C-alpha cells in the first residue's frame, strides 16, 4: 500500500494580474507573461523598466543566442534585450505586424507578416490565404523592409548546418504575378528566387525534410505530398501502399534515422480518423504502420507519443467498430461518430512501428488490491487529442500516463507509471493528475486535476511512496513545468482566495493567475551512491536491458546495458542514465519491417496488400520478399529478409496473398532457418504462359483513349487558373497552439 507522508514546506508563490500565458527561462532568470500582457521577471513586475501602459503580446527567445529576448508589443512598440533583461532597447514597427519569427542562426534577424487588401478586380491575384506581406529586419527590429507580397507562409530555412545554405535563406509559399501558387526559396530576401514547386498549397519543415502540399490530380478532391530531403532541391512524391485512396489531411509525427512517421486521413468528411505510415530512409517510400489513429479536430494533434528509442504509444479506433461505423455512415446514420468515440484503444510498439501491441494491464491497483478485469483486458491511456495536460510524459526509462484498464478507453481514470519503457505498468494514484519528471534526478511531482488543488504530491521512489507539500493557496491547476532545478505550478486562483463575494464577479476579467515555485533543493534527500558499483547490494544503482515485446534484449541490432537508479533507493541522482555497454547482434525477423505494398497478417508475417506483378526487365532484378530493414537497425549477419535476385524471364507469375496464413507463417519461419546469414539467393519460379493478343490490344487502345481524356481535362480544369473549393489540408496546429512535440530535439 502506498504510504502518504505530510510535510509543511514554504513555497515561493506569486499572484499575477491575470492567468499565466508564457514562461521563458533566460540563464538563471525567469520571465513570465500574463494573459493581460504584463511581464514579470523572477516574479516581480518588469513593466517599470518599460513603458507603463505597454502590453506585451509574446516573448521570443533566440536559438542563436539564448540571452536575446524579444518582447513584442501589442501596438507599435516592442523591446529587445541582449543580456537576459539587464538592459532593454526599444524599437518601433507597424502596429499591424504579427507572427514574428526569429532566425535560428542569427539573433539580429527576424521576420513578420502584415495583412493587406488586394485588388479585388483581379481575381487571380486576390486569393484567400494569400493576403499577407512578408517583412524582414536585420538589426534587432530597428528597421523593417517589405520583401514579398501575396504570401501565405514563410520560414527561415537553415535548420541544420549545411555550408551551401546561407543563414539568410527563406522558404515561402506565395502567389506569383501570374496568379499561380508556388513554393520558392531566396538567399537575398526575394530580390531573386528559386522555384521549388509550382501549384503547391503549403509546406512544413523538419530537421531533415521539407514537405510540400500539391494537387493530387485534376479529378481528385484530395491532395498529395512531396518531400525534399535536406541537401537536395528536388521534390519527390510520397509513394503510399494505398495509392487509390484520396488524401486530405497530413500530420508529420516524427522523424528518426531518416525515417518519417506521418498520419494521413483518407476520408474528406472524417479528418479525425487517420492512418499512420512509415517511410524508408529516403523519406519517400511508405508502408502502412497503424490503422485508425485518433486525431483532434481542434489542434490537429494526433495520439502518438515517443517513449524512448523505437518505442511509441498511439491511440486508435477499434477496427471492428470502425468497419461498423463505415456501414452506418453509408446509410447516412448521424450517430455513428459519437458511438465510435466509445471505442478508443491504446497500442504500443517496441519495433519502431513495425508491430503494434496492446499495452499490458497492471496486476494491482494503487491500494495493492488485485485488479479484476473481464474480457480482453489491457491498459488504455489518454492522448493529446483530448487531454493535452494529462497525456503521456516520458523521460529516460520512466513513463507516466492517465487512463484505465479494460477493453476500451473509458471515463474513470487512474494514474499509471512504467519504469521499463512501457512493458510493465503500475497503478500509482486514483484519479487524474498533472505531472512532470525532474530530468535525471528521480523526482516526480503530481497535482490533482479533478478538483481545485492545494497540495503537491512528490515521490523519490517512482510511485512506491508519496509525500505531501501544502500550498498556501487553492487553485485550478493549468500545468506544471520543470526547468533549471525548479518546478513551476501555475493555474487560476480560487474565488475564496481572492475574496470574491459573488458568483457573478468571477468573470474572465476578474481571474488572477497563480505561480507556485518548488526548488527541489528544498526537499532534497541524500545523494545516490555506488554508480560505479551498479548491481551490488550496497549500491543505489542497477543494470537494466531494454527489450522488445517478446523479451529479446537485442533491439535494432544492438544489445544495450543501462545503469538506472533502484526503485526503492530514495535518493537524489546526479548522474545521467547512459548505456555502459553496447554490442551488435545477429539479425532476426524482429529487425525487419514490412516493405512498401505489404502489411502484417495475424501471424506477424508481411504479406502483399494487393496483387503484385513484376515490372518488365532484362536479365535479373531484385525482388522484395515483403520486408525491409528497420531504419537505423545495426544488426549483422543472421536472418536476411531483404530483396533477392530473380530471373526476369522466369518471373511472370502474379504474387497473390496466401489465404492459408498458418502455412505462410511456417514457411517464413523455415525460410529464416535456411537463410541464416545468406545475403542473396536465386529463386526459380515456373513461367506462366499467356495468350489472347487481341485482349492485350484492346487494353492498349483503351489506355490511349484515357490518356487523351486526361490531357483535355487537365487543359480545361487544371491550367485554367481556377482554384477548386475544398477543405484545407493540415500539418501541425498554428504557432499559438502546442505543436506535436515528438521530435527529440524539442
């Protein structure tokens, strides 16, 4: 049973003029922006150093120099500090400038946008969403100049160090003088520009890739996505295994070792139901990873969380219920989607999306009683699509989430913790909480999210025991953030605390923000001992091996031995948990994921998604066995499931999925045993002779007619300059909302 101890600790508390809007750390200084535009430095108002009647819209911190902060005013006056607030410099700008973006490699350079009214008499140059002007400053905001008209979006391009890419390069989506939508880049602030893609509707950039949204074809209502890898300027279209499905909504989830996870909606009227695809290392060839991923219509966030290397958790709609929903949808039933919301489930992968599994339910509840669960019981956790404050939080091997055990994700929640990357889970608290982990220290804090909070729970032993800290205020908690050795709890104060006499007085304008700061040095326990004697009885540390779902210690071709703090060692860890030993492993089936055009069957074999015919060739070609090595996998020798060399003249048979899945499972296992460390293998297949030349000629004539029809349709509809009306495609939510923060660098 969990023991709760009570401690009275003096906390740093501050009542703000309004709820907290933003927190920025600048060295040892803490800058806080309130909803009413007041700036506080170390919990003291900073407005006396600035104009007293000034309101600040946002605080921007430079990546190039973290001591540089821009305090963007809500009118025509802003401030910049180059030394974390010791001194400020005022700069003026047009009051209509908005959406400021700093150059990640030049602290003095920034861009901003301005709305303008275009000439409505020229319809081609007055399109919706292309009514912004792009302005740039290169002297900390002192002077601004217009560089591009009719802009939709723009970014500073250089996200990674490439000598051939100037720091001043900008990529923009805009409307050219002929009324065509384009994506181009410029190295001289658009005095000259280089076209990347014509007929493009937007773009999104990661560390390695630039994604460009384009028309699918003249007859489609959907979109296509092309990708440019860093160091290249040639867009390449994504190759999906489901080519005949239209694509409406895209959300880039993660990039790892050159491979991309992307979630795509194929239903125009149901953009909250997505499929997750994973690419090869080129970022262009995709295989289906997971069906029916859950997405938020409000933010565009998908339920997809990075846990640790190769491990992700995602939420889906149950596939059987989704098929029933599609049948109800075809009969124009209106309650289908509401019913579908009751059938969400969580899935976990330890193979970087190669296979997905149910999450193993904990055996005992937070009181130590055995959990009684009927049916196909597993653990289901809330995702960021509906509970961004209670979503999964992970650091190193520790993962915390809110959810329930059962067949589906319900509405009676508990708080759960895993200390082995998601294999084993423990129910540690009743109800919903907001939580965070102090990096490397072992300290975890929790605040109740089901009622107004006046206490903080914390644990040094990963949920075995808890201690309480009493706050002097009661508040509706908004979030908890850890940075520089401190936890910041912020929320909205209770009306009784404020002395509000009437319920009617508790309006938005009357709300006050509260900040509570907890320095972990105030509750420090002893420092952990015995890092160099891990595994011994008198050491506070132990060894730990990450494993896949089957318990194999070889992950992505490597066996890694970590040092971590023992769970019952209530001590402060000042060591980074790093692997102390790494060795390569021979390849097994777990090192291979499904190739493009293949999917997993019930026996975990990769089988064709549809009939596959070999292309015409001479001599030999490399034929896929249905698998490709997982991106970043470093296994050596062992099982080989990559492409094999096949004689073209003897390969005209159609490869059709075998309906006898059990025989296929046995066949693949036997093939693995026979192949061993073989890298290539000749396969002889009996040639199937065909006849009926007249039928082939008919197909050819029919194809020529279709080509002519497509050509005339393109001339009439695509080249006419008219834009089809349709729902917009999405990438991440806007800058003012939380992004899909799954990249390791964020």
